[in-house]
């Protein structure tokens, strides 16, 4: 199991958020490892209004297709086009270059600390 960065917050659905302004959202290394080789990302468009807990896109791998859930309510300000063009970056660097979207946050959903997420992922 890879290290869970402690400066981030997490969802039970394996997304992470770095609460800046705008906030950065991605999927965890646990999710990327479970998915296997990611081959396609479907992400919301810039300007899209998203809601905490709602489906905002899909991650397709050689094994399966998984829905992406928003950890927050807000407006998408940026989409990581480099990850859309080369989805394998999500596998190789899920907490860095493999981020997915940036969001101007209005409110947050139920977020977990790194310790809470690590316990959930291990369970």
C-alpha cells in the first residue's frame, strides 16, 4: 500500500482533495492501484457546477470503468488536460501530475483525514 499524504483530505469513494483556492481533486493511489492501467478519463468541463457526492466523470482502466465522485460542491475552474491526453499519469503520480480537476469550493462533503482514509482503505 502506498503512503497516504497527510496534507490532503479524502472521500470514502477514493478521491482526494487539496483544499486550496481553487481546490485540487484527484483519485487516490489505492484507487489507481485497484483500477490497474488507466486508459481513459471523462472529466467535467470548465465552468461545470458540481455537487458533493455526485458523479462527475469516469475513470476507465484495462480492468473496469469506475465513476468519479465530487468531494465538494462548487465550480470547475480547470481540467488537467495532460491527464486526459495521457491517463497513465494518474497511475504513476496520482497525488502530483495525475490530479484531475480544480474547483472553486462552495461547500465540502463528508471528508476523511489521511488516518481515517488509510484505515478505510485497509479495511
